[in-house]
C-alpha cells in the first residue's frame, strides 16, 4: 500500500508542476465583478467553453467603435 500512496503523491506533484503558470507575456488583466442578465450568460455559456474569453473579445471589438467614454 505505501508504494501506491508514494506513486499517487508523485503523480500529483508532476500534475501540479504542469499546471503552474509561467511568466505573463501580456499585461495582467484587472479583476472585476460584473453582473449580466441571465439571457446574456445563457447565450455565452451555450457557445461552449471559454465563454469569458468570448465576452472579452466582443467588448474589445465594441469599445473602439463606441469612441471615447
């Protein structure tokens, strides 16, 4: 049994090391809390994984068209 436990510990250690983030290539984003209508959330969640990235992409396209605040 101890060999199995040791093997699991080694596996988790390798897994944790693989998930560690490296240095950022782009500037760090600012964390914010935002509230969306349920329909908006349902739409983006229905488009698959990475819905927050798609929300970011949509906003990044919209901002230049909008002009100055």
